[in-house]
C-alpha cells in the first residue's frame, strides 16, 4: 500500500525545462555526479538542492495525499509551477520520535517563493552533499529496499546518517517502468 501511494503521488507532476538525466524523463531533477559505484548502490554527489516541503502525519495514503494537496495549493496560491522530479518522502528520527516530510524539487534558483505564514510549507536549501542511492523498479517495497541499502552500507563499513532516509520517485503511476530510489545521507555513523 505504501508503495502504491508513493507511486500515485509521482504521477501528479508535468514537464518543464532544466537539468535532467535518463530516468527524469525530460523533467528537471537535482543535478548530481556519480562518485562511486558499488554492487547494489552508488554514491552520488548532489549540488545544492532547493525543495518545498510539508510535514505529513504518516505514510498512509490519506496523509500523503493531504501533503500532496498542501503543496499543490501552496503552488497554486503563489502562482508558482513546480513540475519536477523527484517527489521525495523523508523520514527523520530523533529523541522525540520520527517525523515524515513530503518534498518537491524546485528547479529554478532564481524563483522567489512567497513565505508561507502558516508555517505548513517550508522552503529548504540543502547544501551540496553525498548521498548513497539504491535504485529499484516497479512496485518493489520501499522499506525492503531501505533495509537492503542500510545493510549494504553497514557491511561495506561506510558511515552514513542512521536517523534520516528518503524515498525518491521519478515516474507516474501509469508508467510501465518505475524508477524509484532509496537515499541515505553520508555522514557520521550513529
């Protein structure tokens, strides 16, 4: 169910100009360079990335759709078009529990986004960073692939942020081939 919701959200964007790679299907997506290829995953160096983000209560269909509608309403009210890949779902855990966020990539660094006075929408600028990425396709389970990437990083002795991971998707629900990813961020081993 979690994967179906994720893929449904991916189908709700349309194309604009910008940097792209094969799996972005002519949509703009964050620019990166593959630093190293490992067996089941790769290390990518991403440039600084801009996102609009909203918190979601859970990965349930209803909560992810509510997050999608929140981002969509913000873009409509602000007369802003954010038609890019990927859609990013991030889990972040700290001593207070786990928070989940739904984010859309903002391709245009010059685009002035209006401040959301409600605090529901956050504009985020992530600095350039290394990210470990496991690609999976079709309707494979996000959580299973997250566990596989985690275990592969541990086995390789690679340090990464254990408290944060993301699922990224690049295709519409109706696409025959699905390109999905799990991201874990380089950093200090917890």
